[in-house]
C-alpha cells in the first residue's frame, strides 16, 4: 500500500469499529493515566502480539472485571458501556461463574464424536426461545464462524451462491465475513473477496443515498427487492437486525425484505451476534419486527461473558446437508461454554433483563434527548433497549477528533464506550446495570461532551499528571 492509501485507510478506520490505537490523544491519555508498571506490561504486549487496528498496541492493562466495571492493574475503574457486547448479564455473574466451575470439574471438553447434556439442553433451550419454527441449531466458537456456517448452509439449501448484504455492515473479520461485510477497514487491500457478494445501502437515514432525510422511508428495503430481481439467483440476504452503531431500521424494513426474499427464493439470515439475549429489550431483536428469518445467528453474550460461543439457529427444513461439514469446529459442543450459556439465559430470564433493558433504555434515551437540547455537539440520539447511540457533529470542524476527545474525557471520568463510524458514541451497558450506575455514566458523558466541545479532554479540576 502506498503512504497515501495507508493514510486513507487509517482515516476510514476511524469511521469504523472503534477509535485509532495510535492517536496522539491516546498517547496523551496514557501519559497521564498509566503508571510505570502497566506501561511496562503494555510494552511487552506490543513486543509479543502482532499489531493490528483496534487492539495491540493496547490502551491499558486490566486486572479484573465485575458487574458493570473494569478495573486496571493500577486500580482505575471504568463503567464499561462497551464490553465488546459480551456482558448482557454483567461481568462475572455468580451464577455463570458457578455453572462454569461445576462443569469444569466434571466434563471440561467433549470430542466431536460424542455429545453432552449441557450442549443438548442449550440447543433445546434456544429452539424453544427462538421465534417461529427456528429450531435446528449449530454451535461455533465465535460469531464469525457461525456466520460462515450460515453462508455455507444457504449455499447448500438453495444451490445458489450469491448474497446481498449491507454496506457498513460488520459480520466478523474472516475473509468470508468481510466479503459480506461493508467496512473498508476490513476489506481494503486484502485482495479478492468472495464472488457474488452484492452490497446495498444500509438503513442509515442520515447518510442515505436515496436522500430520505432524517427519517428512514425504507426505500433501501425496496431496493433489496430490485437487486434480488435483477440478480435472479441470490442464495441469501444477510443483515444485522439492528446495527450496533446503532442504526435501527423502521418497523416495516424487515417485513419488506422478508417478502422480497420469499418472492425471489432467497433466504433471510439475520445477524444478532452482539444484540441477542435481551440487549434491545426483547430476547432477539427480530421480535421487534414481526417477521421470522430463515436463520438467526447469535453469539457474544451467549457465552455469559466468559466463553467464546455462538449459534446458528435455522428453520428445521434447512437441515439438508448431513454429508457436508457446515461447522466442524473443535469446540463445537464445548460443555463449559454451553453451561455458561445456559446459566446466562437463566439469568436473563429470572432477572427479567429483557424488560429491564426496555425500561432503562427508555429512561436513558430520555436523558440523552434532554442532553441534546443543551449540547449542540450532539447531532442525534437514538436507541432500542440498552443499545444507545449519540451521534456527534463538530459543525464543519473535525468530527472524528471531537468524538475521540469525548472518549478520552469520558475515560478520564471513569466511563468506557465505543466510537462507531468515527462519530457515534455507542453505549451498550450490561443489562444488569443499576439506575444509579446509569445516571453516573450519563453525568460522565455530559461532562466529557462539554470538554470535548471545548477542544479539551480534561478540566482544571482533574488530578495531576502521572509520571
Ligand atoms: C454483528 C456482528 N456479527 C458478527 C460478529 C463476529 O463475532 P465474533 O467476534 O464473535 O467472531 C460481530 C463482532 O463484533 C458483530 O458485531
């Protein structure tokens, strides 16, 4: 890649899945907040791990996480409104930890020729919970792999290979997943991707090529029908039911696409890897849309925040490839992961976390809307359940830099979140969070935005720099 291309991809990287790990703002934050011992560990991390966007070189070293909090080696605590979307039940939920501990003592692994009770119970539970007749399950050690299985199954079931997916989408970082994904950070410069992976605009009214303005008219859903018609032989449409950014499609978006798929013989695969198990206020996000996909892919929090686990849940009549290896992952039915998942689902159900996410989400969104009236740097606030977004705009200035300042000011105040697409502060707290913790986070966010809008990341009241 030329220097020019590299610079371009760094800029696009900023409009993607997180902040740059090489910015001067990060270096400044570290110089103030990271002590010599942690800095030494960070240097060792950077010496032994490959450097890549969004991870190494890392920002700090963690020692523990509990509930809604991360704690660094030197004892600094952050309310974690990011959690890589694994912490629906909070970090280290005692029921999950106990289930894992118990399982590790009896059956910590299961070779693929065998099955085990936690795996069977989990498959049965997911089939019971999933909407409609979705009832045949395959597990994988991560969302990316589960997406890969869904793509293979779509080919097997339809005899077709083409897909239609969304620009800006993320479905994982492997070559098949980035082929259907739509973020240049993951696609650019890596060479040929899968053939037949067509892309359409996502339901993002603020950047809509159909110029629908600030309210989605679902014309992009009509366009999916058009593309399916023109292509004629598409195996599957695949999309994130709600994009974590968040982009929240209007109520008729998925019903339109569902009908278009049916008209053209394409399957509908919905990716709910980060947003399943209650995040949006329902167990599965597609329950908000009154239609049922042919396949649902879930992951992340499914492993209770302790184990990498994802699942493909499909219509029973798609069980059509008994002689083909759809998954074949070593940890396919790992009993420890399945025990963690069963415990996590039990927590979601017994602690009423779907209803809790819906209720706290309404409250949080009201607070954000109120903040928007006082903070001109906020261009939009939106959310569904406890998936919340604050879109910032520097009004002609450098918006990505504004978002980054807000992040580092928030970290300074003890709140961690993700920046999506360069300018959307994405807030995904645990669903177990208390109202007080939520209020504390909103206060930190408000102060952080005020500082960021003034071009700084800390006020005079902040403590002295660390050396
Ligand atoms: C929507 C979506 N799909 C798939 C994935 C990939 O999941 P994993 O990282 O577990 O492979 C992610 C991860 O962030 C995601 O957000």
